[in-house]
């Protein structure tokens, strides 16, 4: 006999249970088990939950539960710190709502042209997911009305405040009805978050999922380093441990460029991710890291929010962050879904107090090791398994992943096992190809056709 899903015991419609089944959820995470009942009862909720805890499904089911699809008004607003996280949340809401016909979810973020977003709001979406600045801009222009909002969600509220969005958030909160439901999710609870909670929530139910010390599956190693040799020590660590993928966290945007330059000099496939990049460049970097065409992502903390890559082999702290919660967030990106994880931290003498604070929080001594910095260019740098081809055609050209697979296995002569992840966007598509066959695939796609037409194809 099949064990009934715990979600079936909740007052969810058959349409939402269909979405739960479609996503393969068979058990609730702690934040879902604690937050969903009060959310579905209509209470305001303030929840402390780390990244990857399942909070999107918790607030997603709650806001979809309150929607009236027959009403042509915007009934739910979800605010996120970055476009990457907003995209991730929007996609998950669409999957949860697969059983609800004609539901419109719009993702409204900065960093992309305003025109198409204005055009998309000719017919009001039922759900808006966006960054505070862009949503505020569209509301100010009269293109988006929040007068019918039933559910307001602040996702990763602490990061939004860190990024300077507090004034925009407070303005948007004031523009929503007083009787709407408010849901605030934050990884940390500084005083500023509690102040914001008091301003937007009414007698909220408090939920706290303590991430505590990192699980035993994550091996945490610390290395004392001479600041002048930090780059060479980082390269030596990556060579010693050889993770298939690694995220190197830097405390400043300037450091990300310096670290990429250093790693590239030593032969690593590394790319930077920071807030000053154009959105298309950010998207391409994230895509190449996710599809295994780039081995090392060098990121600032804010830029890495919303990074949707489950299997990260190692996390490296190029410098220790100034607060312990940030360290926990970084380290928590490896060792997910039951896999073993690895966290490597470079620590100069002046950073020792930060390391001691981490040890105190975890309640155990740190494990210190030594590694000699590289003295020259190594010959055994690991190479990414895949390479990415960019096709200048997408959904607007009626291109589908199956069309790309057909062209690669047909005219290009590749075996399907050489083809990796395919991502199709409005005007561009990306396909990961086994690195040793990428040149052949590129040459034959350029000479041949996809879906009977010729498109520009190049290596990303």
C-alpha cells in the first residue's frame, strides 16, 4: 500500500496536491512542517530558515492556496534580493501551480529592459516575483497595482536589507492592503529584520529552523596563509582536492576579478560572478557553471544568492567572512542531498578571531592543515568535462530542446550521451557538449541546420 503524502493531510486543493506530486515531494522539510499549517490558516509568519530548507514551497503553497484564478488582479507579491533567486522562485511557483489553469506568474527584476516588462503588465499577473527596486518602479509608473494583494512575501529579507532595499520594501508594504497576509523569511534575525517584521506583520507566528553546526557530511578544513601568497595557496588547494566544481567566495567584488585572473594563469577554468556584471553575462556564467563547462565560480556573497546548483563539490573561503552566519551559508552550499561536502578556508593571522568565533559557534575545535603554495605553473590542472555552445535562436524561433538534440545526433553525428544540459531562452539557447567532441559539434552545426534553418552557433 502506498503511504499517503503528508501534504495530503493539509487543506490543499487537488490542483495544488497535483503540483506537489509533480515536484516529487514525498516528505516535508522542517520549515514546511512548521510554517505551512499557520500559513494555510491565514496567519502572518516570520520564519528563520537557511538556504535550501524548502521555504519556497512553504510560502508558495500558501500564496497559491489563497489565489482566485478567475480574478484578473495581482493577488500575491514575492520580493527577492536578486534576479537569480527571483527566477528560481518563479519557476518553482509555476511548477507548483501546474494544476491551476491560466495562472500567470510574472518575474519583474532590474538589470533587464523595462519595455518588455511594461508590455507584460497589460494584463495583470496573478503572482509577481521580483526585486524591490524594479517592482517599486513599475508601481510608481502605474503599470502594476498592489491594491488586490492577498499575500506579501519577503524572501531572504536579511540580504535585501544588506543590499539597501529597505526603503523600497517599506514603500511597497505601505501600498498593499492592511488585511493581506504577510510572510517574512530570513536566514538571520538582526534587529533590522525584527523592526521590518513589526512594520509588516500582525501577531506573526514565529518559526525557527536552526541550521546549527554544519552536518558531519561536510569536511571543514582551515589553512593559515600569508596574505601575499593567498592566490598561490588557493590554486594549490584546488589541485590537492580536485573538486569537479567549486565556489570560491570573496568578500569584495574587486577580489573576484583578481582571483579569476590568478586561477586562469595557473590553468583553471574559472569565471567571476558579482553585482557589477551585465545580467546576460551573469546568466551565462551561472549556466556554464551549472552544466559543468566551468569548474570554478568565484563569487561575492550577494551575487551567489539564488545559485541553483545542487551538487557543488567544494566551497572555498578566499577570506573568512566577518560574521558567522555568512560562513554557515557559504559552507551550506556543499554537501547537499545526502552527498559529502568539502569546505576549505584560507585564514591570515588577522582573521584568527573570526576562526575562533566559528569554532565557538560549532562547539568543537577547527581542523587546521597546511599546504605549500604553488611555485610554478602546474601540468595536471583538471579540465571541465563539458563545453557550452551558444545558438542565437530560442523560444521566439519556436526552438525546443528536442530540436537541438535532433540536430546534434543527426547531421552533427553525436551520440546522445555526449549531450548535456540544454537551456532555451527567448532569443538564445545553450547546450553542453562533452569537451572532446565540442569542436566537432560546433563545426557540423555551423555547416548544417537546426529544424531546417541555419542559425549562428559559437562557443560560449
